[in-house]
């Protein structure tokens, strides 16, 4: 009768539907010396589980806090971002000012060229006026 119950529990265990108490009963059963031959293949597995449950890790594990690293990394990232925004804006303003200066320079050069052409025409008019005065004064 007990063997029948153990076989049903084992089948239930392999289907992963046993409770903790049923698993404990299986570990107790397979830790005995007298296990039927057709179930001997499961004995090492349950013995291992019993031994593994008793194992404890006793070494000291040094824990390094990564929290400070992330805090300083985030501060550095914000500083770089602010630096980039500030100097990026300054650079953009400088480029805009340089562009405006160059466009103004082109406009003033165009105005100066047109002014000098106009001055040449006025010089011709002055020469014409002087010649006309000479002609009218001689008569």
C-alpha cells in the first residue's frame, strides 16, 4: 500500500503538482536504505535535494554600492548637457551675427558701387555744365 502511494506521489511530482509536504514525504522515503529496484533511479535525485537543502554559503560577499557611481554619472551627464546647450546657443548666436555682418557688408558694397557710378554721372553733368557755360559766355 505504501509503495502504491509513493508511486502516485512520484508521478504527481514529475507532473509538478505536489505540495511541499508531499515532496518532503518523497525525500524521506528515498533517503531510506531499502528502495524498490524499479524506483532506485530516483533515489540519488532526492538525496541530492536533501543535501542541497542543507547547504549554506558561509563566505562573506563584498557588496559594492553602485549607487554613488550612478549619482555622479548622472551629475556629469547633466553638466555636459548644460555645457552643450549653453555653448551651442553661443555658437549659434555667433554664426547668426557673422551671417548678418556678411549680408550687411554685401549690401553696403552694392550701395557703394551704385553711389560711385552715380558720382561718375554727376561728374559728366558738371563737365557738361562747365562747357555750356563757356559756350554761352563767349557769345
